[in-house]
């Protein structure tokens, strides 16, 4: 994986509400200098298996000829907090490598308790757009290896400054994701740097959020599996 390439770990294909096929997403990501891309389609108990089968099949069979790392993921979205841990575990057993949870963004009625359920679960890799996450929840995320997201997406990005401050207080790892749904949502490393710095991260923190932190998540996500279906 290119150390200076863009790593984006939260995007949607047309398997949920994105507009692109995975191959076109990878092609466009490659053109923007991406080193790694995760597709994390929206999932709940109704469609988790279908999303897993589609993206894991692509991971196993569809990557020849692409020049970047691909990570098959899901975003558990608006599922009740008590379903997060069992669904995250099920996703990993289905071969999904990255579990993102759709956090308590200020612009949607996400169930209270979603952030907490996500940061308590070791099968969750990233808590996306966590809104006004508390310091206690961020500390739990740090302890359980759950990274927090600085979102480039309009609306979700309203609380980026708060999330940056809580991370500075707790040491939780941050990363910058686009939450891409359409081609224009993808961004190169220079634009992602602006998002990180605009959230209030120092240069060193922004470097970590664009480099070492997402690299560590990808390395963990793609390590050899101990569990199979
Ligand atoms: Zn989301
Ligand atoms: Zn999303």
C-alpha cells in the first residue's frame, strides 16, 4: 500500500444507495491516487448477507487489474443499538472485513445509544459521523480499537470540530472518510488534508488521520481470517 496514497474507508456502491458499480468506484479511486478503498454499503438484518456475498465475491474474484487495495465492508445503519454487536459479529463471520457503524450524526434521528453500542463492540472498526460523541465514549473507542471518523460529507461534517477536540482529549484514532455516494464525492489526498485541517487537527494529527491511522485499520481488516462461514 502506497504510504502517501489516499485511504477512504466509508463509501457506498449501488448495492445500497450509491450510484456506481464497485469496478467503477475502484477505477475512479485509482485515478484520484487512492491507495485503498473500502466499500461499506448500508446494511441491517434484512440485507446483511446479500451485501456480504456481493462485496466478498468482488474481493475474491474482481480485483485483477486494479492498482489499489480493496476492503469489503458494511455500514450498519439505523439498526437498534442492541442489534449492533450481533450484526457486527455476523458480518465478520460472513467474510466482511470492515464494519462501520452509522453514528449519531446531528442531521438524522439516529437512535440514542448507537455511539455507545458501537464503541463497546470489538467487531466494529469505525464509528462514522459520531456527532456529539462524549469523552467517555471516545475513551471506550480508544480502548476497544474503534476509530472515529472525520466526515467530508455535508451535514455529517457539522460536528467535526467537536470530534477532533474529543480525540485530542482521549487519544482515540481518527480517520477522514468521504461517505461517497456519487463520483463527485471522492476526493484526493490534498482535499482530504483540507478536511482534516479544517476540523482543527494539527499538521501531525492530520498526517496520522490520513496515513498511519487508516493504514492500521486496513492492515487489521485484511489480516488472514481465523473464522470462516
Ligand atoms: Zn452513515
Ligand atoms: Zn455512509
